C-alpha cells in the first residue's frame, strides 16, 4: 500500500509539473459556462474522451471543469483494480469524509448493469468511485488541464473545482459518464 501511494504521488507530481508552464497562460478557473451564480446543478455529465466534467441545470452548462481519470481510460470499468473509470448512469450517493483527497463525492457505482457484467465475467466490479479533488496537501490548486491520468478509476478535479461542485449539487444528483 505504501508503494502504491508513493507511485500515485510521483505520477501526480509529474503531471502537475508538466502543468506548471500552463499556469502562465492565465488565471486558474473553470471554463465559463452559462450563469456565473451559485445556481444548484441538477445533473453532472462527464465526458471521458474530452476530459471534461460539466455541471448542468435544465440541460444548460453552469460550469465546465478539466478532469483526470484512471490510467486506462478507454472503455468502461469491468472489474476491481482495472484502473478504468466507469461509464453509465449513477448518482451522487454520499460524501466520503475519510477520503485521502481534499473532498470527495461518492458515486453509486456499481449500478445493476455493472454488477451483471462483473457477475457474468466472474469478477468483482469494484467500488468506491468518486469525484474528488487533489490530495489534501496540494491546497487550493486548480490546473487548467490535467496532462496525465492518475486516479485509480475516479474522476479528479482541482480543489477549488470540487468546492464549487460540492456547493452546487446534492446527494441524489444524477451523474452520467460517457466515453
């Protein structure tokens, strides 16, 4: 476990160092969506291939955030430990107060389709998929882009971004993750 955390920290540090040059390009902020207010989002859409999390209300974007995924981002999650981020329909089903990241919204993975696929393959579907910030010791850092995927299959955003997301969604908010 110690080696795994050290490896994850090294990968994250390398990814962050690559982004340092991008910091000079402008202020660290989410891409502008419609509406700059603190309106509550009614849905989260994750576009894996575009590396974007979109907070929506009534089908209109409230905010768009860059994301990092698991190290094997192409295709849906099949089993525990595969390093993939799931695809499908989920809900925010809790806040993880014991996360090793700044803040974390737990998703309702696995859904019935994920459990059926894993059962048919004779494997565990895994669990503990979250939308989370950076490791707590990174402070309020929001990269303008992630240059490397580094999670274990979760969806990572910057720490200011996760603050904005947590303030604007409720338990039960639908989350769609697309390829």
